[in-house]
C-alpha cells in the first residue's frame, strides 16, 4: 500500500536517491540505517526513505538515524491528531511538513516541544487561523536583532529570544510544521531599499499558499 498516494514514478525516484545516499554513507551505515529495523509500518518506511533520499550530505555525516526516525514519528502522529491532517496531500506533507531542516541550523529533536507548546492554542481554530496564531506566538518568543551569518536553531532562538529574519522565519516554519501545517522559508538575496537580503515565510491552508 502507498501511504502517501505517490505515483510509481515518485516512489521510483525516492528509491533511487535513497540507494545513492546509502552508497555515499556506507561507512556510517550502522549509525544511519539500522533504524529501518525498528520501522513499524510502510508509512514510516516511506517517510524515512524520503528524508534520507533528499537530505543534505552533511547530515549523513553529523547525525544518526534515530534523530530522523523521531522526526518521522512525530510528524505522522501530528498528522493523525490535528484537525487538518487529512486535508494535506501526501506529496505536500513529504515536502513541506516532514523535512526537519530549514536552513543551515543545527538539527534538534524539536517537534514534540513545539507541539506541546502550541496544540492547545490552535486545536479549535481553522487552518488559516492557526497559522496566524502560531505567528503571534513566535512574535512573543523572539525579537529581531541583526546577527552573524550562522543560523541559530529554532530552540536556540527560543532560549535567547533574539534573532535575525532568517532565524525568525526558520522558527515559524518549524513551529508550523510541528503542527502539521505545510510551510517553507522564502529568501531573496537583495531586498528593495536596503543593501541586504531578506527571508520570510509561506504557509499552506486549504489548498492555497499564503505569505
């Protein structure tokens, strides 16, 4: 059974890329891929293969498979819990909810934290209302301040309460994805009227992307 209603071609592409990553990470095979022995169903297996297939190469070197399996399980649990979980198409879930990385931040097992912090606040809202409420929550947690080019992780931003636009937008994307809402960071290398770049967020609700 195909749990995400993907085409045969899409499944073939995932399998091909996953096979390539296994070859590239052969020296870390045990640390990365032993978690497939713990996979409980085809949904978990496909989602975990997708993450490995398209993750940056640096993540194969820096992290172990347990972290990625945790992201998969939290994402699938949340998909079954939130009111809009069934509204998000499978390919959209894989590309804009499941991914654990936003930019070049340190990767952490953060989904449970954001879900616990926000679910009670948004559980009775529409999808669009929930996006706005999560945005308000992020505004409560962090104040804009210029920083160095390294991107702090979303949990670091919560701890320090300050960050630049790239970090604030990564925080919002992370929080939205932790509630099963498709989200992505948008970036421009040059912003009008300033000699700098800028980043912001797009989120998906009921068939439409909003910025």
